[in-house]
C-alpha cells in the first residue's frame, strides 16, 4: 500500500518533509498541499510533488477522500485545529512540535484521541530517533545501573533579536523535556531555573544562559544548560550518571585533523545538520504505522506532558530560583 499524504504548511520543514517522502523514503507519496501562502504550496508542487492537489484550507485537505494521512507542519498556533480535524476524520496525523501552543489545547487533543479509541497522532520529537540517543538509551537501560543524575546542554550559536526568555523553554529546551523523559522512562515532579550573569550577546528581553533543574518521580536530578548565543556552534550534550557507571551521548561523526600544529575537529552550526538522519527514520516510522491506519512514536500524551512541563519551567523562570511543582494527571490507558 502507498500511503497518500497531505502536507499542511509548506514552509522550510514542510517542504523538507515533502522532499523526504517523495525522494528518500518508501511507502508513501505526497498527494495534497495546503498553505496560507499559496505561492509556497505552488513552489513545492512544482519542485517536489507535481501530482499533488493544492487545497485552500487545511480542513479541506484533511477531508479529501484522496488523502490517507496528514502532516501538520504549519505555524504552531494552527496545530491544534488541524490535529483535531484529522482525528475527527479518522486519519493518522504527524504533527511537528508543539502539539498545541497551550497545555489545555494538548489536553483537548488527548481527549479527542481517547474518545476515538485508537492512536492516530505522532508528535515530531525527532531526537528519540537519533542514533546517538538510541544508543545512549540502550546503555542507560542495561549497563550503568539506576540513573542518579543527568547533565545536559543545549547550545545555539545565535538566535534572532525577537527571541525572548520564555522561548528558551518552549522553542529550545522542549526537545530535552521530551527526550530525557523518554531516556529515563520517568516523569518530572518539579522545576527550578537559575540564571548566571547574562552573556554579552544577550539583550534586555533575553536572559541567557540559564540552567533548568528538573526532579523526576524516581528521584533523578537533571540539570540542563540552555545557552542560545554561545557563538561557537550548535552543540548538544547529555551525560547520564548511574549507580554503576556513566554514559555519554556520542558526538556527531566528524573527521579529526592534525593540521597547523593543532588537533581538532569541526563542530556543527546548524540544528538541521545535527539531526538530519533522525528525520528520515522518524517519518518512515510514521509512514509504516499510517499504512496500518494508526500512529507510532511520540504520542499525544507525550506532547501534553511536554506542554505541562514547559509551562512549569516558564513559571520557574519567574520564581527567582524557587521550585515549581509539575502535576500530571493520570495517563489514559490508550498511551500505556
């Protein structure tokens, strides 16, 4: 079976996913496109998906009988309405993060999917598909004993002027929030945020860097450094300290050189290069599940928990170092 996919949102990530589906992966083809900027959809049709129909709205695309499954890669504030429409239509849906821009919105998606009675939604937390994180999880699960501490860092070379303090959580650390919960098979119970002195490249509306401290239900303490103007490159670090040993996320493959009296290797500067292979694995997983009328990978509950945790971390930014509780409702049986 070839899964007929409609893509809602044909900006950078939507365009790249369409390319991936039509030119790299197997078992699917892009048959429909929609974007508020029709010229963007026309360009993707011309360059990547010549046989795709263009729909005026995402809802029209979802309701088309020629579309089997949906990719939501539009502006974040539109995600909730399109995911809910896909669930109502009974069609598998891949949604880039965030699942919704509020925890209440994510909860509405969870409730709709539970009422439908079958998993239909996969959330775009691609780090779970990264070869380095997969290998790290294997060691955490089997080699180093019970996790006691996690030290992590998310460093960007620079961010736009409009990037402000809460975005360090909602736009940047959101990936750590999901992948560390998956890595430890644990839930968060509290969050604190500490601010060292601001770096020179920061500005009045951005306190950078910051350190987020999370405590889990099993008692693991996690510290995540978020430094979005580190200047030197895009650098993702993670070290798990267990009772019997320590496991560290491997560095991306790079050629080490001895040149000009220096021993060195390059550091990436673009997040798309760091996780490019994981996007391929992630979308192939979605295609394989969609062919069976369901979804795999990170689910709506994961997106909801990430939203609750993000809100708590933003509240902790304003709490002057005090801990903010993270209270999760009971997980529905659909996601067990």
